[in-house]
């Protein structure tokens, strides 16, 4: 996989998570956040990024952690 493709997968996860931030609290509660993000988390976690792309490795970890925090936030609201 090319680095541009890897970056697209990471950005897709970030976009999906950021898209949820515009919802009201009530709308957020009604969404199926884990279903929306778990697939993205799995895709990002499965990426094999060459060691020379240090920033992309950091972005990968951040995307996973941020999506997991969003799921935890949703669980707290239930």
C-alpha cells in the first residue's frame, strides 16, 4: 500500500469521528457510534506503515485513540 493510500485510510477515520462532533447531545445519543467507528479503527490498526514515516505512525495512533475516546464518550451518554 502506498503512503498516500495509508494517509487516506487515516483521514477517513478522522473524518468519520469529526463528523460526529457536530451533533447535539440528543442526536449523539441516538447514533450508533461504535458501529460507525469500529470499522475505521480496525482499518487504521491494520495498516503497516514503514518506520521511516514517523509522523504517519503517530497519526495512526492518534486516529485510533481519538476514535476510541469518541466511543467511550458515547457510552457515557447512554
